[in-house]
């Protein structure tokens, strides 16, 4: 089904507003576990862009079928969702049920274990959407609470919870970032004209969504040709809403980025990384380093940065999610290296009508259609007149 009015948000959960009297109940006056958990997931989504490398987590405390406490993990290093929700509930938490979108932690990190907070609040039942995917701590919170006499239910709205934290899940299980490839093209598959003009392929609503994606991801990656042609800022601009700029990553095999580039001169709250295969010291390299930009030497394969080798290095730097916004060459390289987990392909109702524009991917493809890359779990969205295909590889 095509959604005709899709808001510019990267997740399907809408932020939950504080309800007025009676709004916490369903049509029959009784809400079930799934309904309460979906509210917890809506709250969790409020942490989009702010919690990395931690997951997004939401929690609601329910007593006598009324929500008496709400909370979500607001930023890495800050209190977890359960703490906010239990503090909101206060004494009303005694004997209540807490719905949490991820297994409560039972380890000491930058914050105390949430299991102890749950026990001290007198919670009688814990309902969680999914176990913690981190192999180092998985199951510990649930088992501890069960041993202490708390009723524990798991797997409520698990599919939705896993989708919300897909980047976190991949990162903690593989130590590599979750990679999303974004492309915008005309109906005949061109991302720019023969002159390189690409302003604008898609409409304003699509572009707003892309800024939501930038805010949601730890880093954004482009090729040096995109920098030379467009001179982009690669920041997240969400209007009146506060944004987090992603780390800007430029693939620049021969270290040819113009010294006048905005990426080298524009102040931002995040770093800019130049990935190069040119490790030789030079006046250009020293000039770039003086701007505060970091240069990282990486392996080269077939004359280009080896993306397969780069991903573990980015993961070691704490980058959990990566948005690839490069041009045709970078898109093709990412697909051929098999590092892409998810795609967002936008199609605008425009036709160039020639074969000399810039295609979505550049370079040789497979000889047989049977060797094409299958896309699974498709969702189709509308942004104004644009159509976006979301899917997984």
C-alpha cells in the first residue's frame, strides 16, 4: 500500500503527546500489552539521533490499566528510560507493570543497573519487547528480575522494536555500522543531467526527510567528486527542531579535495574525516590537517577505497550507523562491496529522456538479471509527488 501523506520522519512511530484524562485507555476502556508497548516504542523514537552508541528505549508504567509514568532514553550517558518512567510514576509504581522496549540492563555502565531501580520501586511485572541483543549482557536483566520474584514477559511487539534499533543491533553483534544507501533519481533513473546539475531532483518534502536521516545517523559518507561538484555542507538542518550533525566522511583516494571546500572550513558540531589511499606526507596533507579535519589512510582495492575493509575501522571508532549519500560511483562501490544493509531510493515524477545523464550507479553491473541484488521487506512512501522505496538487502 502506498502512503499518500508521509511525514518527514525516519521511523513509523509518532512522538506520543502527554495524554489528557482518559486518553491512556482504548475504545473498550481496557488496553492490552501490545497497545502499551507501542506507546513505549513511540517514546523510544524520541531519542532518534541522540542516544548513540546506546539504543533508543522507551518505558511506560501502568497501574490498574492507567499509565502513571512515562520515560525514554534521551541521550547517551543520561538516565535510561526505566529511570525516567519510574521517577515520573513515583509511589504509584508499587505493584505496577512497566513496559519497556528493551530488556532492562543489569550491568553497571555510565549509569546504575535499571534492574535495581525496578526492584526498589516495587514493580510487580516487567513486559519487554525484546532481549538485549548485546551478546555480553543478553538475558541478564530478565533472569535477575525473575529470580527476585518479578513476573517477566518478553517478545511483545518485538519486530517493531528490532526495526527501531536495527543500527544498534548490527553494531553490537558485528562491531560494524548499519549502512543505509540513499539515492534520488528521475523516473528514468538519472541522478543528474549530463552537466552534473542535480538541483533539485526531488521535492522539498523528500529533502526534509533526508535531513531527518542525517540527524538519525552517526555519519554520512560521500565521494570526493560530490564535494568537487556540489561543495556540500553535509549537515542536518531540521528547521526549528534541534539537530545533531553527522560525522562527515569523504572518500578521497588521491587526496584531491579542494582546499576551499566548505567541509574544510565550515564549523560544525561533528568531525570531518578524509579517507585516503595516499599516505605520503605533502604540503596539501599538512594544509588539510591544519583545518582540524582528520585524514585516515585506508586500503585501496581496484583503485578505490576498499569499503569492506573500511567498515570495521569505522565501527572501531564508535560509528554505529552510516548514511551513504555519495554519487553514482560511491553507490555502485557500496553495493558491490556488499556493505549496504538498507536502501532509501527516491523517484521524482520527472523524465530526462536521454541516455547522457548521470545514472544511479556507475560502472559494470552483472551480466545476468538473476545476479541482480534482491531487495526485501519493501515499504513504499509518498513525499508530495515523490515516491520512496524503502527496503533491505
